C-alpha cells in the first residue's frame, strides 16, 4: 500500500516534487501594492520639504538663474496682499513691528544654522504683483540693521 497525499490539487507521493498542472499567468498584486504604498509615503514626506518658505505665486520672471546650491538660509516672503512671512509663519503687514519680529527670527536662525554657509544670507520671495515701493521697506530693514551679508531674490523662470 503506497501513501499519497493531495495538496492543492497536486499529488505528492514519496520524495518526488509536485508537477504543475498548468502555468499560472495571473499577477501577484501584493508586491505591487507594497511598492506603491512605499512610494506614496515617500512622496507625502518629501513634497512639503521641496518648497521652503511661503509659496508665493506669480514671482517675477527671469531668464538666467543661479546654479548655486541651496544653503538653507532663512526664507522671507511678501505675498500679493502685502503680508510679511518668515518661513511658514505670517507676521502681518510690512511695518516696524513685523520687520522687528522677522529680524529676531532671522538672528535666532543664525545662532544654530542648518548649513554654516547660509549664515548671513536671506532668501526673499516677493509676489510679481507688488510694486518696488511695497518691497523696499523689507530690503532697507535688512540692510540698515546689518542683518545680512547677502540677499537672494526668488524669481520664476521664463519658459521659452
């Protein structure tokens, strides 16, 4: 009497390997779902980090951009309503109070800089809808208070 066992439609007898009755041509979706979920998590984490500071639409357009590496310097922005922003924090309309608060935040960021090459530099974003008169107080304050050695201006690239 020989012992044989049926496993999922395959017959095992003795030490022989089971033979496949037919080739399975359906997709194993478990690894696919795993990869897609990992990619989703990566994009969810990285996307907010890509744009530093307040997002300002309609930046002034230019043709030539600096290829210099980002030094993680503080980001200051003025939106089209004339509100001053430090990184993602709204400081209010551009006036002496908001400029002084911005100056304190910039100084604190340089006490422990993320990148030593960024110390003394500020990245300024201003909406293209603003007049020079509206941006001028910010630039004067940064220069008058000797806060910065360098101001980098954000611009949008002209697509040709």
